[in-house]
């Protein structure tokens, strides 16, 4: 929808701080896809988002549970990690499609695993490991996503 924005993040603190900036522009019903190899920083960015929204507990990686849900102030967030999902159809078997609603914010690690059933998000975030740091690309697929990326870019 617009030119991707690229950021270089030197350490974990940079990643959580970008997450905090993203959190400020999140609105109900948005879906964010986080793509990138194992250990690239997807959960770390999610932690930054949740902390900024006001969650102070531990942010667990939903590697085995597939989803962790949070109710923070007036926002509901579902954080998925589909790495262990063997077939996209399992999404329906587990009743997960209900999370992708107008009220809920969905943050999805390993969205490639569900691509045959959910193939669009408001914002696509791509992580790349570059030496000891990370390169992150933000791209929007909807107007809501575009506004979020513009909002974030004004803070950096
Ligand atoms: N910008 C950064 N530069 C260097 N290291 C980083 C950066 N951001 C996060 N890390 C480190 O990357 C590691 C892995 O992070 P994280 O668990 O968030 O990855 P992930 O993408 O969620 O992996 P997985 O696919 O296994 O769930 C952590 O040790 C974290 O400290
Ligand atoms: Mg993770």
C-alpha cells in the first residue's frame, strides 16, 4: 500500500522500543504478521507492544500453547505462534478463527503457517538477522496499517 519502512535495531532494547511505538498506534481489530527466522526478535517486539499497552506480567512465547491472550485496559490482544502448526486447517479445529474479530488485536508469529486460510494483515513486519543486530521492515496492506506505519515513522 505504501513503500516499506526499514529500521535497523541494534539490540533487544531497540526491538522492545519499536514495539512500544507500534503499540501507541494499534486499534481494535488490527492484525499484525511477524515474519522472520527463529530467534529474530518477534516475541521480543510483542513484549514491547504489551508492556506499552500496560501489561506488566511475563510475556510467554506461545510456542506450545499456540496462543496467549491478554485483556489490557480496554484492549484484547491475541498473540499467536504458529511455528508448530502442521496444517493451516488446525486453526479452525482449535476455534482460533474467532480471535480474528473486529474487537481483537491479533499478533501472529509464523503467519506463513496459516497463509492458506488467512493471507492478509494490516501490517506485515519482516525481521532479518544481520550480524548481531536486526533489520526490520514494516509494510501495510490496509489503510489502518498505513496509518500505523506513518504514526510510528513520525516518532523515530
Ligand atoms: N535488535 C536486536 N538485536 C540483537 N538481538 C536481538 C534484537 N532483538 C531481539 N534480540 C534477541 O533475539 C533473541 C530472540 O528473540 P525472540 O525470542 O523474540 O525471537 P523470535 O523471533 O520470537 O523467535 P521464534 O521464532 O523462535 O519464536 C533474544 O535473545 C533477543 O534478546
Ligand atoms: Mg517467538
